[in-house]
C-alpha cells in the first residue's frame, strides 16, 4: 500500500521535500511507518519517538493501522512561550 506523508517545519530540510510517498505492506501501523522513515531518512531516526503523527488531521498512536492512500502528517514537537 502507499501512504502520503507530509512533513512540517525543520523536518522538510531533513527529508528534502514536504510531501513524500511511502510504500508499506498492507496492515502496517504508524509505528511501521516511523521505522520505514528512519530507514529511508536516517537523520530522522533520533527524533521519530518525539514526532506526532496524524491521519486525516487526527492524531493517532503508533499502533494505528494505516490504509492505502492515507494522508499522514508528521509533526515535530512544538514549544514556545
């Protein structure tokens, strides 16, 4: 299956684009997507556990099962005052 991934903020520079397509086996989870992103984009590996993932603009846990064509937003932690 293919999922579309949007990355935000400083992640764009690490990935090289704000929109990427990732191919995963059917039944893959957000956790599996994170593992695939770490394999394809090694600079993301150290920060993947802190990133929020949202499917169709709703945050989801690592065990959430993805579906073909899902849009997954990968958002870095936000801090500020």
